[in-house]
C-alpha cells in the first residue's frame, strides 16, 4: 500500500474529499448575493491544500503497510480497507492545512509555500483585510471539521481495524495541535535572558505542536488500522514519532539559517526577520559571551530586523557553536527514532517499510 500510492494520487483524493465537504447542496441553498463568498472559500481551500511533500500521509500509509506485515488479522481486511486508509491519510493532510491557515493568521504571515496565505488571499478577494482574516479563521475551522469527518468515515464500516482507537487517536491529535499552538504563543513571551527555559519550552512546544500530528499520529493511525494492537501501536508511535517529530522541526529551523533558497524555496533567515524564538536562538544565547548575548537580545527585542541584523545573527549562530549543537541534537534524536523502529517492529520487511518513510523527515546530512 505505502509504495503504490504516489503524491498525485494523494493530491487528487484530498481535492475530491475537500470539494465534497465544501459543497453547499442544491443550487439556491446559498443566496445568490452570498455565493461569491462560498466560491472564494472553496477556491482558497483548494489553493491551501495544494503543494507539500505529503510526508504525513505517506508515513501513515507506510505504517499501515508495516502493520499488514505483522498483524494477524490483516489478511482478513477487505480490499476497500486500502481505499479507506488512503482517506484516513488524506484527513491528516487536510487537518495540517487547517492548522497552517490558523498559524499564518496568528503570525500575520503574507505567504505560504510561495503563494499568498489564506487570510491574505481572501482579504484581496473581498477587498477587506478584516473580512479576509475572518474568512480564513472560518476556513481553518471548516477544514479541521472536514478532517475529523473524513477520518471517522474512513474508520467506520470500511474494514479498517480498531476503528474506536483510531477515532480517539485522531481527536487526540487535533487536541494536541490546539494545545501546542497555544503553548507556542506562550513561549514567544518567555524572556531571552533565560535561554535554558526558552530551549526547554520550545522543545516542549515541538512535541505538542509538531510531533503530535507530523509523526506520532500517522504512525499510530496506520499501525492500528492494519490490526496492530492499539496499545502497542500507541507505544510504538510515541517511541518512534516523538524524537522523529522534534528532529524534523529542529531540522526545519536549522535549514532556515543554513539552507539554499533555490532548494528550500525560502529566504535565508526568515525566522530571524520574524523574531521567532527558536531552540537555535536559545543555544546561541547559552553559548555567547556577554557582549554577544546583549547583541542578540537587543536584536530580537527590536520591532524589526533587516538584512544587516540577519547577517549578524547568522554569524553569531555559527561562531557560538549553536549550529553545531543543533546538528548534534538532531542526530541524537534521529538515532533514538531509528533504534525505536528496531525495537517496536519485529518483522524485517515492516521495519524497512517504516524506516524508508521516516528517513524523509530528516535530511541525510543531519542524520
């Protein structure tokens, strides 16, 4: 299953599922004067869903394939279960879209994947920034509800195993993301003069906000849906997914300051320009001497940072050893996840299937 579904298939199914959810019924159900707003929302749903590497869906499908190799009841699953598993994997991606829409709205980010973010695009479409923000908020809510509905439907009556555990896991994933976003806002207010607390809090946010739905939930949902005992699936997903998800976020933050814009599609130092509190910044503050520490604190407390400040911050991240510390932390986390695969999955073929999917989350140069 995991090797037979490509990103185009996932993209096409996401579009079909979202269009079905966003449909408003028979003609005339929405007043003609209001229909342009619904068209804008449907169009933006498609635009916001587009793109992405589909890592979460592919990990869920890989976990399902892994479970089939070891679960005793897998052979009894009907053929339709494979289609249901694809829908469950797509539900994770649709929920990610909802989270990104809300994230961009909170951060007032004008772009997402090189295109206008949802609130910016809807503001342009309606001619009102306020309306754009409100519509983006509602679109994010609609897609979060769509994701839950799609997941429940996929897990009910189509042959996937452990439907109750799967539904509980999906809702727990949504709860974790909501808590994580709230904690992320709290972390932004932590004092830079206490970098140890900032690093600890940021890593905790990564566990709640990123690992919960990027790696832990996809593994849990795929394994349980294949017939693996839910308690074992949950333990395996956390043992593998927690270090993998945190490593994924740390690698993303590191690529923000070391990546090639031609390959990443992002300008170097975007997090610095935003004044984002990262583990990388905390590492630099912990390792800097007093003048360097004062420079970084003053820079991040300023209302904005331009090209000169970005260059200075990048130089300090390198000279203080923060970049090297981040690489070591990512490598250590990857090793934990890799060993957990060996411990959790008894079947050699299953381990290989899951490991291939996990490798996509951490660049080879950082493993």
